[in-house]
């Protein structure tokens, strides 16, 4: 007696199976995101430390290659990071403080101009000031609690930054033991696969950080030269701000460019501000049409649409920090998927040597 035909055709069964897999992955991803949100004070430093290790790994390897002890090389690398980041922050803050009075005066003049042309009853500057005082008296306690929460957030951020720096030190120092540790933790028979996946993911993150740093440096140099030609005050600090903002794709470039235009408007007037807009737009066109395709296409194989979706998802989950981590995490995920496809797709290349140590 022959078996009865299946109730559903084969394409429908395949579609149902893929839907089940996608739902399972979505559920696991949601649980992982919730757990990361609960333990963010531990997860965020680890992720930042991995990014720092990916960026600083080549420098550490050069020091080790020059017969510097691994611990000393890791310590020197961390000290160099603190000096560079601290110097960049000092330059940016000093430049913005020097231009702060000019920016405030420019904004006040703009507000007065708008009030003169479009002002109506209840919208003059005096009315706005009185309304602001009334709102401040009504919501003073809310503002005070906001200040307290803001102080706690700053303290938490400093603690996470210090923890991330310490983790960078340990990750760099013990990077030669990472493969052995991963194999020891892997279930029986999966050591090679897990090691290959980890190396591919780390190489993707390392490529993203290396490419982003090179693009950020070129953007900062170009904008700094343009601002120096236009005689905009704080050009070096604004260039440093552009360099830091480049690690947050799209939004970072927009914010740093807006600050540069605002400083130019405050000190040099409307015409120079327009020229500054032209310089910022020209650099963004150079980045989008030359630097990104030439540099990032060799380091991270991701379509710009994927990058934008990842940034949006990261922002919805963790704000600015999520935007910073979204692209490298997505790059690592793409690396893992590529490794799995290479290993398990029929006709794909077989698993060979995993290559050099990732860090």
C-alpha cells in the first residue's frame, strides 16, 4: 500500500521551514538583546574593548615583533590610546570653548532677527524669557532629578570606559591564548569551526575599524585644511571632532559638519559659512563616492543599505552607543555567515587553515 501524498506541496513546506527558522532566530536575537540591555554595564565595555583590540592589534603586534614583552607592549598601547583620545578631546573642547561666546552671540542675533520678522503676540524674546522662567519654576524638581540622573550616567560612562581600557590591555596581552581558550570551551568536534568563525568575525571587525580610521583621518585632514584656508577659528579642534564623529556613520559626519558651519557663521559671517558648507559637502561626496567604495569594499563587504538599516536598528536599541556598535557587530555577523556558507554549502571550499591569530 502506497503512502498518501503530503497535504502541502514541497515549496510550501520549504517556506514553512524557513519561516520557523527565522522566527527562532528572531526570538533568540530578541532574548540576546534584552539580556545585553540588562547587563549593559558589563556587555558594553566588552564590545568596546573588542573594537579597541581590533583597531590596536597591528600596533601591538609590531611592538611584540620588536621584542617588547607582551604585557609591556599592551600597556604602552593603552597609554598611547589614552594620550591620543585625551589630546583629541582636549583640542575639541578647547576649540569649542574659545568659540562658545561667538556661537551664543550668533544664535542670539539669529533669534532676534526671526522675532523681528515673524514675531507675534506672545512670541517676542521677552515673552519667551518669562515663559521659560515660569516653566522652570513649575518643573524645577524634574530638572533637578534630571541633573542627578545625568551625573549618574556620566559616572557610569566613566566606569565603563575604564573597564573597557583594562579589557583592551588583557585582550591584547592574552590574544595569543584566545584560540586555545576557544577550543577548550567548544563542544567536542566543533573546535575548528568555532575558531574559524571567530577569526572570520574578528577579521571583519578589524577591517571595519582599520578602514573607518583611514577614512576618518582623510576626512579630518581635508576639512581641517579647508577650514584653515577659510580662516575659521578652531580648525584643528573641528578636524579632531570630524575624526571622532566618523566612527558613527552618517550621523557623526552630519553633527561634526554642523558644528564647523556654526563656528564659521559665528566668527566669519554668512558667506564663509556657505563656503564651509561647500567644504563639508565636498568631503562627504569624496567619502561616499571614492573613499567608501575603494577602502571599505576591501575590508567590509556590506551594502550601504545594510549599513543604514543596521545603524537605525542600533539607534532604536541603544541610542548613540548602538549606532557606534551596530556596523561592526553586523560586519562580524556577516563574517560568521560567510564562514558557515563556505563550510557547509555544497561545493563550497573546504575548511583550511584558519590563518594568523586575530590580534
